[in-house]
C-alpha cells in the first residue's frame, strides 16, 4: 500500500505565484477529508494571511472507472452504473442515459411514460436542491435548515420507494419507457407533497433570505460574469445567476417538456447570493411542472411496443412463442445497436448533463462518455475565489453545488 | 440537417476540405489535427459557438491509423444549434494542438485526455494527470488496458481467493 | 430507565470494571466524518431528524480523527484515496472501531475494476459490515447497534497490544 508522499513545491511551481517560492505566501492543503468540501476534493490554497491568492483543485479521489466499466456490460446492465455518478440526481442520470440509448437505436416512448418521467425528474430536482440548501446552511453554520430540508427529502424518497422499491438508486427508467407502471397510491402521495411544500419553501426563505448574517457573507462574494462562465463551460444555475437565460428544458425540449408552462429564474449579479436565490425560485417552478404533469397525465401503456428492445410482459410468455424468444434474447445477449454515435443532453440540477454514446453493432457500448456539469463548474473556481478569504471560499464552494461523483466519474 | 447549420458546414468544407457524417439529425465534421485550432476559433468568433460542451476521445484499437478520434462537441446559445468536430489521430505518438487559447475549459478536459488515453497535447500549460494518481503506468481508457477485474468469490473458490487477498490485520 | 431504578436507595453500585468501561464507550461513541460518495447522503439522512442517530449516542460527527472513536467508511474507496484512509485510521487514538457501510466499502459493490479498492478490509480492519446500495438509515442503525453489542462483549485482555 503506497504511503502518502510529502508534496513538494516543484509539482506546482508553474501554477503558484513567485511569492510562494520565497515563502512569503503560505501553501495550505484543504485536504480530501474536510467537513466543508462536498466530498473528497483537495484544494491547494496559496494564502497571504487569510486571503486566497491561488486555488488549485486536485480531483480524482473518487475515480470509479465507470466509463470503462460500462463498456464491459450490455446497454441495459450498464444503466445500473449510471445512477451512481451524480448521486443526488439519480433519476436524472437514468433519464440522460436512457434517452441516449433510445436516440441511438431509434426507439419511441409512449406519452404516459414521458409524463411520469417528467414528474419523477422534477421531484428529484427538488430533492437535490434540498440537499444543496441543507449543505449551504450547514457550511454557513445554520444547522436547523439542514434538519428541515432532510425532513422534506424523506417525503420525496418515500415516493421513489413507492414506485421502484429503492430510495435512491432506482434504475426505474428503462429504454422504451419505465420498468413498470406507477402504483395506485402514487397520485395521492404526490398531491399531498404538492400541498405541503410551498409553505415549507416560504419557511426556509424567512430563515435565510433576509438574514443579515447570510447577506453579509454571500452578497458580492464569488462574482462570475457571463463571458468567463461560458469560457469555462459553466451551465445550470451558476450561469443563470450570472445573467444568461439558458435552460435545456426550454431551448431543446425533450420528453414532453414543451407542453408545460414554467419560467426560468435568472438573476444578474452572479454572486453567491444570486446562485442561492435562483435555486429557491427553481423549487417553485419545479413544483408547478409536477402539478401540471400530474393533472395532464394520459392513460395508456408505459412501454414501447418494439419487442426487439423492450422485454414483453410476463403474461404473454405462456402463450406466444415470439415473446419467449424475444425475452430469451434480451436477457441473455441484449439488443444490438448500430455502428454510430449520438450525443444527448438533459438539464440536471447542476447544469448540462450529456451522454456521448457510441455503438459498434454489438450488444455492448463501444464508448460511453459522460459530460458532467460539476467538472466544468469547478474549473471556474480559481477565477471566482481570487482575493477572497478562506471562509468565503467555503461559501463559494457550497454555492456552486458540486458533487464529487459527477466530477471524478 | 438544420438550415442554420448548412451554411456553417459549407463554409467549413470550403475552408478545410472536410468530410461530414449525419446521423439522427446530428452533424459530425471530420477535421485534420493541424486545422482544429483554426476551425474552433472560426466557429467561436464568426458563428457564435460560445460553449464547448464536451471534449473526449474514442479508441478504435486494434486499428492503428487512425486509432483515436478526438471529439469536440460545440454548442451555440445565440443560434441554438450544436455541431460535432472529429479529429482522427494515429496510434503511434498521438498528439493534437491545445485548444486552451480558444476555450478555457479545454485545460482540464485535455488533461483528462492525456491521463485516460495518452494523447499528447502540444502547448498545454499544465500537462499533469488529473484523475489517476501520480505515477500510474498506462492509460486506463485505452482498449488494450485491462479492466482490472477481480474474480468473484463463489463457494468453490472462496478459500483460495481468501488466502491471496491482502487483508489488513491491525 | 437509569441505574437508580435498579438499585433503589442504596447509593452504591457494584459491577465489573469491564462492564462500566464498555457501557461508557458505547453510550457516547462519536463517529468521524468519512463520507465518500452516495452512502454519505444516507449517513446524513440517518443523522437528521427522521432517523435520529443521536438517540444511540452519536450526537455529532467530528471532523478531526484525533477526537473520534468510530470511523464509518461510507462509499467507494478509490486507489488514490487509499493512503489517505490509512493515515486517518492511524491518527485515531485507541480504542477505535470501523464500520464498513455499503456494498462498495465492503466488497466494491457494482464496480469490479482497476480504480477501486476491492473492499475496505484490504486497508483497515473492519468490525461490522453493513450491506446495501445504499443501506437504508435503519440498516445503518442496526449495524451500529450490532457494533455496540460487540463492544459490550469486549474483555480487557483482548485489548492488550504489544
């Protein structure tokens, strides 16, 4: 087992200023195990007193080799690994992967499945933003917000468990539709959630938004302008908080989003407070989408008819020979995909989540690449944190809302 | 293809003598390695492709020339279109010029290419490994790098695997 | 239900030193924050108000290894992170215990590849393994209670180390 080597300055000489080499500024390691870095992220800080001169992130401490491991499994089995990338937005990852597979093989999805996918993805967005709010409050030492947010999150996880049997890693969306139809109690559970949630959001706002300590610590901190953001590939709430109104659900609608009426919250200041406000507004917009989708939920099948890609229902297996053969081929070998490549992107709570999927004629993917939003969002942190104090760096890191599983894959 | 894309693709074809591929309403334009920085600058400045969505590569081992295809996925917010550029790279001494002068995000993305595929980037300001630990030999996403699969333990082989596994004693 | 109800008005309790020491250790065991990946979120959910872990003595999570007794390794351990885990384990003072939470920590779960350590017990000795991907908060609490039962059965002569 390799021992930890002492870091020497030669490795980072080209990244830090000259004052570090003489010892005038201090090089401090905000290490992989730290309560305020959201996961295992190592930040190398060059400090002049308490002011940050340079901030060099060192990632890779959670590298799981998902992209290579997916090449060894069939298309359906590889979906299991997609949940575990961005573990706050598990159903969103499933949606991105399943949409890429459907685009590659040319599979249709019935409207009932699309509507249920939208409902569950928006509920997952609310759950992810709740964890953001909890962690944001925790990093700024407001612990009661953390406990309140997790109370709401339990309601959403109960709904996920109702549909699929698992709280977090559901793998509920499959190519061609869903695993199975939602049970009868789904509608009452979601309607109960819609009834209680708006008052809770108002409760969080009364605790935080006009709080003078929060305003002192977040207004004007970590400014990011649109040009720098676009150069660094930043998308999602940080880009919308800087002023650009860009959301993939409105610009390139997928899975039936064009039928629903919702706004995209945008601010212009681009600081930490603006990023926090954008996500609070997104709570309300997501709830609007869930309500509209639930009201308009059409009847019908939840899976495509194409038996070459979707397993037949078990009731047919006793009567039809073709159903048996399709079932056998799908579960032993998997379905083949053409020798081509697609890129399909969805809007995750952190930004643009894209999947580059390349097939080679066989049942296993030739290459799966995940374009994850936290990777690009983190690369802008150096520019955002220059000149601020270390305590401000904690607030900036909390407001970008990174998930290390996304970055390291 | 999209009408807005047609003019852009035609301009690229005239300038760089590229070939194109279309699949499911996406356009893939093949560009040579020497021309890629010019093409990216042209697309960013003249045709408003402000966002470099993805920069990755695919390995076609055992085919050696080209062995890798480096893929640039560009996205334009003002015009709401996407375009994909593919650069074929040979297997022995693979190298491409850096795109960090055009897009800042290419800094980290090219480090990932260097780490995972071993494609050398000419002119990169910070050529270090990003995801794998320092001192790793080999490049994991190449097709001739093994998966590193550990044999699953069933009842018939659990005793022998247990003896070989390095358990920590204290 | 405290000690007074068992003893009445006597004011004197007699018990073995081992029982007293083990009782003290289990009733206020503080875990160290070592959440790596998805299991960390379920660990946070177990600490939050719905499934409260402070009822079992884990009032707060200490970030510093010098002030904690228990390390809950929650999540997948990559090869780059393994030396860090070993160093943190060495920095914890005796007595210390390790719970390996989740499939990825116990046996690397879904991922059988080059990048992950195949089970945390290759690096640190583990006392309790909790299965699940991720384990429900109730499963984690069951794992903690199992650890308490193990600690209550510890004898002094087993803890003597050379």
